[in-house]
C-alpha cells in the first residue's frame, strides 16, 4: 500500500468519524443506563428552602405554604431533569448522525483506493 496525502486524509477523517460516533454512542448508553437502571442518578439533594425563613430565624410562611413551595420546587426540579435528559438525547443522536456518515463515507473511499 502506497501512503500519500490522500490516503492519510481518508484515514484521518475515517478515524475522526468513528471517534465521534463512539462518543455519541457512549453518551446514549449513559443516558439509557441512567434512565432505566439508576433512576435516581440525576436527583440532586438540595437543602435550599426558598424564602421560608427570615434573617432572624423566624418563619416567613405557614406550614401549608411551605409544603406548597416545596411541592412546586420539586416539580420544577423534576421538569428540569426531564429537559436535561431530552437535551442529552438530542445531542447524542446529533453526534451519531454526523459521525457515522463521516466514517462510512471515508472508509468506503479507503476500500476503493486499496483495490
């Protein structure tokens, strides 16, 4: 096999496409494992209780209001986690959709050059 600039270019871009595809696949598997197996992996413990206490330690809101605030806070955090999962899914699929054709195109060119 004769090595020239064209072959080097084809191998380089084939490798880059394969690497991009592998990275996207790893992210997709990570998301799947977190979603199906380790369901609490994205839950962050947050000790923040918004506006429940004043500077002097007095309670600013009633117990019922505190429960409602906590419920709203938990719902917002759950929605944020879902958005993050959707964002990671979109990113992973985009990476794979760019990397796979890049790899296959250049790899087929390499195979044609070797013949």
